[in-house]
C-alpha cells in the first residue's frame, strides 16, 4: 500500500491538489462562506484524477503486480489523505480566525469552529460517495463523475451554510471553547460517517472497476 | 516446459469475437504472434495480462492459473504495451523509483547495467525518447525485476529498419540463456524471420496455427516459401468487380 501511495504522490498528484490543501487560509477572510475552501479541495482531486487519466496511469497499474482493486484502494486512500490533510492544515487558520473575528461575526454562514469541520467531513463524504464509484465505472470519465458528485456536494454546502441562519441552530456559530465542546459530538459523528462512506465508496468503486476492460 | 499456456480464450464484442484461442510459449522461445490489423492480437495479449476479461478460457503461467494468481504472474513478466505512453512528462528516474517498489526481486545493479547498455538517460522525460528507446526502457525495467516472460504488443511497429534490427537482435540475446521467453505481436514478417523460433498465427479472431517456425512453413507450404508470401496469401482478400462505385 505504501508503494501505491508513493506512486500516487510521485507520478499522479497534480500540483494544484496540494496547493488547494492550504486553502484553509480562506478562513481568515471576514464574512465568507468558509465551506468553499472544501470545494476547492474537491476541485484539486478532480485535477489529479484527470491527470491520472492523461498519464495513462491505469494502464501502467495494469502491468504492475497489483490487483485492480488495489489500484482503486491507492486512489481512494490518496483522496482521503488529501481531504484529511486539508482539514488538519485548516486548524491553525480556524484558531486564528476565531481570535480576529468577533463571535458569530460571519454574516454569510458558518464560523470557523468545530461545526465547520464537521460540515467539511460531511461535504467530503458526499463527494467521495458519488465521485469515486462514478469514476471507476469506466476508469476514465472524470468530468462526468465530477459533475455527478458536485451537484449533491454543492447542495450540502448550501444546507450547511444556511443552517447558521436558523435561530435554533445559532449555537453552530459559537467559536468559544464552550461552544466548540458543544459541537464536538457533531464532529465525531461526521468523522464516523466520513470513514464509513469512504470505505463504502472504495468497495463499490473496486467492484465496478473489476468489470472494466482496458 | 511451457512458460505460458493459453487455453480456449474467448472474448465476444458486438462486432468481433476472439474465438477459442489456444497456444503455448515454451521456455527459451521467441514466439511471434502475427495477424493483420484487427485480427485479435492485442485483445489476446490484453486478456493474457488481465486487462480484458475473457468470456471463456484460461491462462496458465508456469502452470499456475493466472487469474487466481495474478500477482505471481505480474511479478514474473514484463509488458510492453502497444502505442501507450505512460507518464509522458515524467523523468525516467521518477518512473523507475516508483516501479522498483512494486517488485520484491528488483535488482538496482541490473537496472543500471541495462541503462548503460541501452544508453538510457534517466534525466530524460518519456516524451523525449524515440519509439525504440521507449521499448528499450520498458525492456530494461522488465529485465531488472528478472522477468521470465516478456509480452510485447507490436514493439517494432513504427520503427526504422535499423532500430528494428537492433531490437530483434536484442530479443535473441534476451532468450539466449534459455531462462527467459518472449511473446510479441507483430505484422512485420521480416522481424519474425530474424528472431522468432515459434509462430502463432491469428486471423479474424481465430488461431490458424501455432508451433515452431519450421512447422508453420510446412503447414502453409502450398501458400509460398517465405513467411511474407504465406501470410499475404492466407490473408489477402479479392475485391469484387463492383467494389469501387
């Protein structure tokens, strides 16, 4: 598995995929829909999977001593690592954002707090759950897979950002320590959901890709 | 002993059927897999290495079922796919570093030896290599992990006569110690004359003959004396008078 991930980063990863991982810096922008930074990460993954097709990576995988499902596993783990890295790299900016912006000061949507990270995991889960199985149905229709995935992903982004405006859910905007602790169950729930969907996306994608003739 | 046995390989497409193809590659042999464009050569080779799922039939590599023991086969073969450039903008060094991690029996010393032998510059990108050098690079990778069988899809296609001659000479050198074998598809009969010990001849998805070159000549002696004469005689289609309208 280490060899597959090494291959993914050395030969397939698009430079912008790594750059977008640092888009957590957008959390410093006053009054901004912060979940957009997660959207950029999905765009980065789209670039990498397009690159994977253009570099004929799947053909190369087919001649290496690797099972087809392992080739899928490498790609799924890569997507997971990129997404989780983007969240981890956003933490310092979220802390800084909560210091420099007034509490509940984001007039657009969610503030930079634990609830925002839960939303990030939810957004990535929806994206992975649609994009990866759709992509490995053919192995090469990256644009179609991305289009299929980005529609529900955008809807989830809209729902998450809107939730901050519902009076009963105003606690989701709390950036104080107590507010973040109250949001932690949401974060853990989203993490479990994210892992479960990633595993399911892998199983479905691998099953579909087994049937593909190159 | 046969290093590869293909038994009853069948793949049905809407407009083409690969029909119960069977042949075997003995150890130390260079088998030329011939047939005109669209005869089923690439489909057969892709089925052998698992890129295409056959509807029927099986492939045995060193007497082990290739589909059940895919990793074993892939660790012990080298593949040169036809017309596919991998990672065209990457340097050879980067591709080699990645590739070596997938083979437990990778030998760095052998790789350096073959790079020198083939004058491969690791700092070059794939798209800076000529067609002949790309084939040599993939052969260098295969020999560096001690592949027992090299499967190549039209490796000499599009090469100038001198490069083709170099490659066929290289093929003979690769199998000279009797431990390695080569299966390569081609439609260039002069390559077969130069290096093939065995021939598998496919037409319209069905295998017409497989065996040694001598057996092939005997079987088709009424079609001509040279391999080119035989293949042209078997493959050629006469046009109807009303073909051009």
